[in-house]
């Protein structure tokens, strides 16, 4: 018996080896959710999905977990790295964090933002970009194809924080983001929203939030393709005010209206994290219950970081009968503040009227600056903060770069002092958008920096106005990044098995986007061309007619005629009587002899008849032409 | 001037009595021409400017060859495209038959079967017959199309061994046949000696372009044999074993208008919580599908891709059948089987433009509905457990070996290579059906049944010939109709801009169509197929050119609205002025003439 079993086992293992041996590195998928109470009584939920595909020799034609659509996109347009984000709402840098990994990666400008690096010769980058925008707009049901025109994208050199000459960047601030963009995004996940953590994405609760940003980041790494999809939502838990200044308590089901009933079976790892910041006694919080708050489920692991505590939950154990419904109940009032970026950026318009204006970017020091700058840079004994500003101007905002002024602490500064590097590519009318990259080096003790630049508003061709031209035109967000500041969570433990945390452990550039500006342009009356045509034509016709009449005038004859007529009744009176007669349709009651009156009336009626026929003929011709089509 | 004529006569003039002429009726000076000249000059310059204006508002329209388009579609409608085919019949072991007589009889049979209605893509038949008597003497019809060496096929040795080997040997025998123009098809009829095979007649159609009928005592059943030979020629070699009245199939050629076809294979795990199956499609693609796509290369440019999807329930319900111990879905449920909400099969980004995508779906039922079987209308269980949907693709339901749910956490299983091969075999059958062929290896007609040897490439050579004939025909048809619609559209919208590019495309499309027609008449199957493909894709490109789609053409209304505010009043002034001056000139001239006559008489 044993003799027969062993060869069978060998055979079986051999067959298994054949079956699985063909692709040793398999496609991998993992899902995670990070929850974080925010200081302003809101809750942040960050869904993160990671999909890895090994490099294959089938040129992306056969897939098991990795979405076919994305890999075909990569193959077709030779994308090396790409990020697409759909955002509604504005990230509140003061309350939700400015310098941690979460905010520097996921705080995105309003609307659609797309950047991509291509692996093609430099001359073909623009073509690839155009094709990619079209493909993505079909894939995500969005008007990303508007980024195709060369007036709407730019090629940043160093200001974007990623230097490559094959990089293209574009954004559509006006794009409305809704569930029709989320559904195709979910289709790329193997479990969609049917199972696992993504089942929490109840559309009404996601879109009721204060901020939501769905992001898709694709990169070619040594181990193949890496597709990261994340959805960041800031939600307000429903609470009744109880008089005490407690933070609101919440649970997954109260936030989303759904529960997690098990992991996505295809996911390699499936975790929920809870990040708590600013706790009074971090050491004491490894427990399920403490005096400050209470968790409904015991965390599987607890990690401690310099400023926060991270509870890790594994949702493997949950099932239909026992759903995973994490809840957090506060027992004591708690207050904390988030890590801030060194400078807080905002942007506004100056000036009035439809002719010219100025754009100002204001950088204000935040509380955290001293702490950060102290350890960051000491440049020749002086503490310095570096900041990069990257801004795209549409061509119809004609910026005068010589008017660039920098005020440091409300003192106008000669540019060379703080402005270390500047790169400007001016816009060309209807050809390309303008771009400005600036590197500022500011003293650490700076309170505020204002950058202003003047512009003239251009005129668009009548065809170039969007349907709602009177709403105004958007200037895309400026990107402020701090090249010497990096955000990362500093864990002591080795976390390579947890994709989200290992991502957080990597250093990422601290960056923040400013507001979108709305510039009202002179909008024409869109029926104007026809009005202009009509009025000029009428004037010309009048001129032409009077000129012709003047040419044909016989002055001598008229004088003779007037002389002979002067004895008669006044011209005006006769004209009036004629007019009334015409209206009444009766012959002119002339005091003169009968036969002449009769003759006159017959002449009159024939002329009248002729005119009526003429008008009727013109009307008929018009009718014929207009109904011909 | 009207006023002057209107003016009531104050005094009753007495003509002739006074030397001063009455200004009402006559004048002494010659009327001046100045004003008349001015107004007529203005009028004429105005009129002569009109052609320039007309020219300036003219929109650019590339000249389309309307006449050629019409003649092409007329030609295709009136004379269906026919390819030259040579049929060669070889009778072995027949004593007393005159080949010429046989030929005319076969010709009659062929004519009877094809009937009057000559379908597009059928054959222009030429038949040759060789008869080999039992003592290996040959007589053949003239002109000889094939250099069959007499006696190569032995009457008694023939048909021994496997059918595949016979097919190979026949290919050697007829290897030297050029077949003149077009393809050559041959049928070998072997009359065995009495007694060794009984009365049975065996008819086989090979993988190449040969068929053979073997039996004993065939000479006595001579009429039947001739009937069967002509049947093989017409029904199998010419029509590919399709049913008559299947001509509509030609419209359903599943090839995109750019000549490309994407085969998208999807493995659907309807509920991955019960079990997860995966496949190694890469191997299938390389091993089993590559020969098929290669064989079909002249007809379509085929690419293959695969994916695995999860959480994809079907949208129809199935019921438990106690007797069969399985869940059943019926043929009436099939229209609702494909769940387009949940099966995000996705149009492929690899398929650009107008290429066609065929979806091949393997559906793995969930634990709640396992095993799942398709019940045919006659109550039997379908053997393939799958169905096709023309122009969309096909679905196969694959039940796991063991319908018991995996324990707590489902593991990822691989479909075993044997199972996968079976699935692919069903796929190939369905693929053949989508192209209009039968999936069985037997063709039955009134006179008997024929065994059809399946090719490992999915399609036999004669089937590929049928496909290229039909495909050429279909492409030319669709090219002609597309160009016809384009020309009608263009003619119905006289103010639509037509770019040069469209004109070029139409021109090249017509050229390619002409080339395809001439190639077809010369018997170049693959060349005519490829040029007809080109013709169709160019025609479609012209029709779907983005500039045709744009709405902003310069309409008459627009023209009228822009120009009438100027030209209507000005034209009124100019024309009226000229008319009045002319009238006045005539009046004054009459006055002058009366004065002249008066003067003369006076």
C-alpha cells in the first residue's frame, strides 16, 4: 500500500509543480483601510488597494488578478508611471494634517489631476499623452480627453518634484466627480465592491463626506507592474451634542451604513488600521479599554510611532454571522493638533475689472515650523526652509513675469535673496499654456511670504468659450512642495507584509495644493456676430442707396416741379391725406375735379397692388427657402 | 419722375399752336444718358460681382467618384462574385464509362444543386473526369487539368489504414495538380471488388481538398455515385457543408471592419467564496490557439487575450432536478444567462477602432448551483454545456469535479490541463459555429452521410477556401453599401464640407474593390480576401471620418442670414434705380420724338 501511495504523491506534487510552475511569481492583491479620527470631530477613512503583476512575456495579454484594461493601457502607451486622481472638496491642511504621509500623498487638487511618465522617445511623448488621455477618459467616464489639447497640459522640469523630460502634467479643476467615476475604478479591483473592505463603499455615505479623493497610481517597478488604488474620504459621524466636549464616537456601520463581512478572498492581506494621534498616555493604550476611549474589537497588533499609536485589525475572522464592525467610543474630552507643513499656502486674485489682475500666493508660517526647521537644515549657520512652487497658467491669463514680486514678512524683497531658482516657460496664444517653477529659500523665522504676479486677461475666440462662459475660468491649483521635508511614519518594526504601512514608512515629499482660482473673463454677447453683421450691412445699404439716389438726382427738374406745385396744398397735408386714404382703402378726397381724382385713385390702387404682390412674393420665397431643408 | 407724370395737368394744352413745347408731352432737347449709364453700370458691376461672391461662399468639397460608386454597387448586385473552382473526379475500377459522359452528368448534377440562384461567393465550376478501369487503363476528359499518373491509386489497396493517412497519400497523388486557375478539388471514387465490404459505401472528406467514396458494386449504382460526387462538390466543397438558406450567415461574419478580431477569453468565478479556479491560459494560447489564428490569418488578424473575473453571478435562475441530480437551466433561459451588469468583460483597449471582439466565457457556477447543466429542448443534457450567441461570442459552463464547498478559506485551484483542453475543444467548435460551420464531424444529406476529418488547426483547407470566398464577397458587399450610403449622404447635403482625405479613401477603396474582383476572377483566394478587406476598411474609414460627423457645416440658412441684410436692400436700390432710369429715358425719348415729329410737321 505504502509503495503505491508514495509514487502517487510524487506524481501529484509533480503535476502541481507543472500547474503552478509556469508563473512562479503570481499576481498579488491586498486591501487595507486606515481610519483616523481628526481633531475637528471628523473621521478620515483611507482605502488602499494594491495590485502587483510580475513582468511577463505574454505582453500583458493574460491576466489572473491584475486588471486587463490597465495592463493593456501600459502596453499600448508605454506608460512608465502614472497617477490619476478624482477629487471633490478641499483638504483642510490645518485640521487634517499637512506634513504626514497621508496628506502629502492624498491631498489632491479639486477635479481631475493626471500626470504620467512615458517610456518612449522624447518626440513621441506628446502623442502618447494625447492617446492616454482619450483612453482614460473612456475608461473612467470622465472628460479627461480635454487634457489632450496642448493648452491644457505642461511638462514640468523640476518643480513637480520628479525630474524627467518625459513627464506630462495636466489638471481639470472643473471636472465633477461622482459615482460614475467610482464604478469603473472599482471594476479594476478583483472583488469590486462585492466583498472585502471595498464593500463599505456605500455611495451615499462616501459622497456625503467633506472630502473624497479617488486615486490611481501605476508604476513599473523591478518586480513588474504595481497598481495602487486609494480612496480617501473625510466623514462627519452623526452625533448628538451631549454637553460635554467629547469627540464623536463612531462605528464602521454608522459611518458607512455597512459592515465588513469578511475579507476579499483574493486578497493576500486584508487589514484595518486605526491611527490615533495626540493621546495623553500612549503607553497605556495598548489595552482594549482605557480611561480615554474604548474599542469594540481587540486589535491584533499595536504599533507605536513618535506621535501616534496604530492599532492593526485583521478581518480574516469576520463572517456573515459575526461582521467586523469596529467602533470607537470616547470617554474623556480629547484635543490634539495635526502635524503641519512648514508653511501654509493659499492663493487669491487681486485687482478688479475684466482687463487685468494679479495672482498672489501667500505662504504663512505654521506652528509646527520651529520644530521642523530646527532639525532640518542649517545652511551656513542660518536655518533655511526650501519651498518649490509649481504653477500652470492657461494662455488666456497672460502673465507678465517681470512683475513677479516677493514680499517676505511684508517687506519687498529683492528677488535674488530668497528666489534661488526660477524656470519659466511662457504661454503661446492658443498653442500652449504657461508654466512657472520657483525655488524659494526662506529663513526659518519667516512669518509670511507673499508672491504676486500681474496678468492681462486675453480674449478668446467665440468658439473657444465653454457653454457656461459667464461662470468664469479656472486656474489650476499651484503645487507647493518642500524638498527638504519628508513625511514618513517612523515604526521600529519590520512591516514589509503590510503594504499600506510599508508605504507609509517610505519617505515622501511634503506637498500641498492651493485653491483653484476662478477668473472672470470678458464674455461676449454670443449673438453679437449676427448683430454686427446686421447693423453694418444696414448702414452700408443705407449709404449705398443714398449715394445712388444722389447720383440720379435732377435738381433743376425738382425745382421746376416744386415751383409748379407751390400753389397747391402743402406737401405734408397731401401726404397725410394720401396715407389715411391708403389705410382706408378709399380714393383721395381731393377737392379738385372728379376725372383726375378717379385717374389718381386707379394709379394708386395699382401701385398698392404691386407692392402687396412684391411683399407676398418675398414672403413666399423666404418660406420656400426656409422649409426647403 | 413719377411725380412729374403723376402731376395733374393744370391746363388743357393745345398742341401745335405754341412754339414752346408742353413739358408734359414733349421736350426739345435730347434726353441725357448720364444717369442711365451710371445706374446700369452699377447694376452690371453688381451682377458681375455675384459669381465672385458665390465662389467665396463655396465650401470645399472633394470630388467623389459618384459614378464609379454606383457602377460598383450595381455590378455587385447584378452579377454576384464568383470564383473559378476546378473539380476533378477520379473514378477507379470502372469499366465502361465514358469520361465525357460522366462529366456532363456531374455537370448536370452540379447545376441542379446550385440551382438558378447563384449565391455570391460561389464557384464558377469547371469539371474534369478521369476514369481508371480495373486493368489500370485511363481515359480522361480534355483538357486535362491534372496530371494524374495512371495506376498510382490501386483499386484494392485504397482505403486501407487510417483516414488521415489516406488523406495524406491523396495529397501526394494530386500534389502535381496545378489546378489551372483557382483551387482544385478532387473526389476519388473507388469501386472495390465485390464481396469484401458488403454493400456499404464509405464517404470521407479530408483535411485538404480531397474526398473519397469507397464501396463495392458502385458501377451498378452508377447514378447514385454521380449524384454523390456532385453533392460533395457543391454542398461540401462549394458551400462548406452549410445548410441552404444560410446565406444570411454571410452578413454575420464576425470580423471587424478593419479586418481585426480579438478573442477575449474570460474565466468567471461566480462566487469566489465557494471556490476559486484559475487557468494557465498562456499555455493554451501557445499550444492550441496559435495554429488556429495562423490558419485564419488571410481572413482576419486575430489576437488573443484572457482574464479571470470574480463575483460574476449569472442573471437567470436555475432549478434543481432530482432525476439528474443537478441544477438545470433551459434553452429558454439562455437570453438571460449573460449578466451584463456584473460581467465586466470590458471592451479591450487592445482592440482599436472598429475591430470585432468575440467573448469566450467559461462560467464556474457557485456552490449554490453546482453542478449546473444545460437542458436541451428534448430533455437531454447538453454534452458541451455551452451555447453561442452570434456576433457576441460563446459561454461554457464548467462544473468543478467536486461540488462540495471548500472548507473555511477557499484555496486557489488550477483547472487541470486535461479539463482545459476539453474546454478549448468546445471553444473551437463554437468558434467554427460562429463562422457558420458545423461543429460535428459528420455531414448528412439525402443520399447519405459524409465523414469530415477534423483539422488540428480548427479549420480544414477547403473550409478556409469557403471562408475566404464568403469573406471576400461579404466585404465587397459591405464596401459597396457603405460607399453607396456615403454617396447618398454627400449628395443629400450639398453644403457639407468633404475633405480631400475622404476623397482619397473612397478612391483607394474603389481601387481595392476592383483589385479584389479581378483577383477573384483569377482565382487568387487570399489576395482577393485581403484586398477586399482593405476596400471595406477604407470605405468604413471614409464613412466614419470625423469631419463627416461634425455638425458645423456651412448651411444655406447661415449664408442667407449673413448676406441678406446687405444684399437685399442694396439690390433693391440698384435694380429699382436702373429700372426707373430706363423707364424715364424711354418716356423722355418718346417726348423728344413727338417733339421732333411735331417740329417736322410744323
